[in-house]
C-alpha cells in the first residue's frame, strides 16, 4: 500500500522544480530559461555541451580595477593551498585536484585577508583538463583561466575583476603574453555575466558531443586561432 506521504513526494518535487524554474526566469529572462532547459535535456540524452570561448586581451583590461586594490593578492604555493583547503572544505580545493594542477605547472592566484582565503582563480600555460576526457588547448602567448571562486562572505566586493587585473599585471612580464582565455558552458549565465563585466568578449563556441565519453569536438571559426578542446581517447585493451 502506498502511503499518503509517498504519494505527496512527487508533487512536492515537481513544485520544487517549478519554483527553481520560476526563480531562474526571474533572474535571467524567459529566453535564457528555455535555452537552459533545452540544453540540460540535450545534455542528459546525448551529452551535448556548448562552451563559449571568451578572451581578454592585454590591451583591453581596465587597469582602474587594481587602483587601491591593496596587497592581499598573491600566488599561493602548495602548502598554503593545502592549509586553506583543510581549514575550509567549501573552497572546493580537494587534494587530488591541487596535486594534479600544480604538477602541470598551473598557478593559483588568490585573495587572502586576515588569514582567510576569500577568492581565487587558476591560471595555466599548457593543456588543461576541462573535465574527464576533454582538455583545453590554447595557443602560445595566451594564459588559460579556470576554476574561479569567491567565498560567500567575500562576495559583492568586485574581487573577481580585481583578481583578474592583478594576475594580468604579473603575466605582462612574459614577453609573448597576449591575454587571458577561458571557456564557460553556454547555459551558465551567471559566469558569462561575470566575465563580461570585467571585459571578456566571446570569440566563438566549442561543441562537444558524445555518450558517456565525448567522441566529437568542433570549434567555431572565431575561436580556432586561440582555443579548441581535445578529446582524450582511451587506450585499447592489450
């Protein structure tokens, strides 16, 4: 026999889903909401992913962002990152990720105030995983920015833009540095808006199709000269 409570659960779940859809529509508009729903449906059925490729050239940065920014920004070493991660698991910095990123030579640029890690972003100069079996490949001279994060207690202080500008200041010492490149999934409107606010512009899209593992990656013409995604093929059994 099905209890009254059991019969009520699906209705409650449907209401929660509808509430989330209404909230998303209120923040981002009906067109963005419909795109988001269609994208999630396609992704669940065939793992169709669409990434917007955005760049911020060295000549396009608003250096006014760093005016009066203080000395709280720094590149963290392994021990510092591990210490912050152990103290606050919500920072999304697990040991496996940290070890792999630092082994590749990636660098974590962070805002530290009163002993707390308030914000960070990772920067890479070589091939970098986007997710399992999918790797970001970008041209020499460009630095790839990924995994940007601001802790809840530090939000609303424009740390994202300031951190990008401060990081770019250090990269200017590299003779062939052209700018930053990043990718964000097309349904992630919040990240797209954040990148646009600090000057990033969209140069193209990358489309990835597959089942449990991607098998096709296509970069639009606008971004091919800067970025593409490489699919890592599994080794055949011996």
